[in-house]
C-alpha cells in the first residue's frame, strides 16, 4: 500500500523515470546526488519503489524520534551518528550486506543540503570493502526525471573513480544549483592523483 501511494504521488507530480538498475545487480551502493532539497528524498524513494529496488538509506539519528521514527524506519532508514567515526559504520554495513541476497544502500555523499567543498568518502570505502558496484542515481529537476545512470565498479583508484562520477553529475540539474558544488574533489588533488 505504501509503495502504491508513493508511485501515485510521483506520477501525479509530472516526473518521469530514466535509466533503471541493471537486472543482474542485486546488491549495490546507490549514490544520491546532487542533494540540495528535502524534495530529493521523496523523488528518490518513490523511484526506488517504481523500480522495485529494496533499499535502505542513511539518515541522521536526530530524525529517528517518535513519531517520525516510524515513517523513516518503514521506508528503510538506518540511523547514523554524525559525530562518531564512520569506520565502525562501514564495518557494520558490510556485515549487513553480507547477510542478505538483495540490498541497495542509498547514500548522499554530500551529507547535507548545503554546498560542500567535497564529498564524504565512506560510501566508496563501503563499496570497495563489500565488493559492490556503485550506481549513480540522479534527480534532474530541469527535465523532471529520476533514475539510475552510470554504474561504477570501484577500481581502488579513488580519485579516478570520483572524477567519472563528477563528470556524470555535471550534466544533472539540482533543485537549488547554488547549493551544489559540482567539483567533488579539489582541483589540486585531481592534478596530483588522477589516473584514468
């Protein structure tokens, strides 16, 4: 019933879906970017229902208080303590991933709706440790289109892989462009370590 409501609201909003998850991918990390608005959550979660992808997503533990906790947990929320080291979280998620046959974990690497200088790196380490592909999901507000774009299999070359992601997301229009820094990593780091 919940999935039906989300799908209906998505269709009524005038949005459409683009690329979808390849059928052979049963477990992956889904990057949700750009993230500049609270509306991103609605469109991203609705798209997962439309594509019939079983997802979990990371959310600040502050949001998981009653009555909101019921809603967020029902839609796949995993609480994250922002002040704690993410190493323990990555290990915990790898363990969870290894226990199931099908799972997509949605991560917003910016960690906030405001403009940031660089992405948080935990999602990449998680994909590398769990040996999972990274699916680049997108919400293009100019086209009113949501979907899955590029699939990246982490090579271990963090800067090279991030460069490919940056190139992909440079073609996407967020709801609030001024809140999005299209340069995922500082230029000097690309100059020193880029190897594609």
